[in-house]
């Protein structure tokens, strides 16, 4: 049977050793793949390519559509953007699938019944990476949430649950605070849930939801979240389930897919030969299922389970075992762990639940989107952000009221989101960054009137640093209110 070419990145830190170990197992198990090694990551960054990936590597990934990647190191500072984020967004890999399963008692943990899949939105939220230094005292990071992005990931979560025989989908947001961004995610979740009456659905505020996941994970099944929450919670859940080193990940789009462990490159452990390759190996199992090699996926996964069952452990699991008073284990390094799995190919676990994949590969339907681009938006005012380090809130407010002109009325000034004028408290701490809200003074505001307002501000020596137009969407307010508005 013809082998499928798979672009492979060996990565940085512990990446090369865990990739070599994982590939050795996959190939020994009969995976019908041909690795095509590409160069990405730290070495490419340091050679002057700020993207961390060459055009040749991009072309290989785009041609073959499936990418198997070890963790890479993104240099801190210097304007380098995360290559993980770049690949996910460039290829439309909107769904990050991160299963967490407990293997108790053979990996001893406090919660023996974990079987949760985190479905993390992969392209938006704060991971858009749009940041600005706005004043000497204030920097900003934009949180971008789109309706299409919400619909794609939420529909994927419900489709995944249905395809894999799951019973419930949980959404987690912080929409009691971020009422528009997280509010949109929650709203879309509620809308789409109605299309899946065969599945339970529920919503948790992220802080208490994450606490519940850490305390009683058996209450959850499939959990869908915006990008940042999903990244954090899946790492926590992976560690609670035994070790973040056991946790695999798949990044899925309509046309492309990337498979990687959820942990980082751990450069302090690189080259020592002690890292646990399990997360990457199980990501390889997910890859085999994706490319319709379920027979090999089942063979590898069961051999790996048998290895855990026989207490052949890398250092992270040994540390966990010692904490629970277990001493009947054999500690091995990365390469020897792979060899232990290979020695058990064809075997199935006795106490841990064996997997059965052959002939049961689930295909996720491509999610459909709602077209809202024709909805009417009407200008309702403008938030002008000013840099001003000398005036008090009252002094600034009184001056801006005189500059609002006949087109606008100054309705509020806030500082770091807290209303400080009118009616602010002198005890409220303020910085040099002010949001000044101008609403229509009578007639419908125009962009020309906003330009005239900015001109008046400039003439009086005020430095405006940013604008946010205020809109009504289909006649309803589409911006957050300040306190008392």
C-alpha cells in the first residue's frame, strides 16, 4: 500500500528526541507513512527568519496537508511571533482537540475517572497577538472574537461529541465581565446547542468551571472554550490526569491538520534523553486516525497502554508514583520507553481499558456558518483615547465638554475601564490613558464630524492615540456601557 508523505518537524529542546522515539514506534507498528523532515523553529528564527519557517517548509505542509510537529522554542522578545499560532492561523486550523484521560492506578492520580476532551478555539481571542504601547504607562492587547470563529469551533465541538459517542458539551466563558466578546461565544453556543437535541449542553463561568474541572473532572465530557482559556485549562487538566507529558493534541481545519503534544519544548531538559514522548506519540495516534490508518493507531495505543500498565515509566511518572508511595516501577529514558512500547506491539492492556479503532474512524462534518454581513450598523458616537499625564479627571472632563462641539456630548471618561468623570472618586488611581466617550448631540453622527472633533482636540494640544467608533447593530447597542451610563 502506498505510503503517505508526512512533513515532520523535529523541533527544539526535547523535540528531536521525543520525535525520534515517536516515529520509531509508529514505523515499527506498520504506519504507512513516509516522514519528510522540514526545518522550523529556533534555528530558523536565529538565522534571521522572523517567521521561524522557510518558504520550502510552507510548501511541503501545504502540498501534503498533514503536519507532525515536535514542540518548538519561540525566542522571547525581539518581535518574534509564535510559530505555533502562525501555522494554526495560516492554515485555518481552528479546532484544537486536547483529550485528557486518567490511567489510574497505573499512573496514580487524585481523580481516577478523567475522560475529558477540551475543544479549544485556535485562531482568535487574545492569541491574535495584536498589542500596542499606547502611552508610557499603558499597553494594550486586543481580544478579537468573531461570529464565524465562534460558530466554527462550537459546531465542531458538537459534531465531535456526536461522532465519538460523547453525551454532553460544556461551554466556558467569562461573559459576566466581557459581555460582548465572551458574550458572543456564549450566545452562539446556546444557538447551536438547539440543533443537537441528542446532546446535553451547559455553560460555566470559566473561573468556577476550571475549579470544577480540577476538583470533579468526572462531571465533564466535551468542553469548548475560547483560545486562552482552552490553552490554560487543557494544560491543567493534562497535569491532573497524570502528566502534561501524556497529553496529545490535534489542530484541525477544513483542509489541513497538524498534530503535536500540548507541552512546550522544555529546553532545560533538551538532550538529556529523559523526556516522556507519550504526548507526541499519542498525537501520532490521532494523526493515524485522521489519515484512515485506524488499524495501526489501535496497535500503537494498546501497546502504549500495556507499557504504562507494566509500570515502565519516564522520570515525570516516577516522580508522580513516588508521591503516591509506589516503588514497583522501572525508570527509563526517552529511547528505552519507545523500545518498551515496541516490545508490546500486538499486546493489549489487562486492567486499563483497551481501545478499539479499526473501522471506526469518525469524520467530522464541515461546520456551516451564518452570514451576518448584511446586518445594519449605524454610527452612534465615538470613544477617543487620549494620552494626558497632567490633568485630573475633572479638569480633563470640563475641558473636553467645551470641545465636544454641537455634534457631540461628552458622556463619560474612564481610566483603565473605570468611570472617573462625571461623578468619579478622587481616590481612584489613574494613569495617563483616558477613554473619552462622545455621543451624538442631536443629529446622526458622521465620520466627518468625528474628524472635526479630532481637529479641535489637536488644536488644544491633546494627543489622541486611538479611536473606537460606537455602533448600533440592527438598532441595538453594540458596545459596552460605562458605569452609570
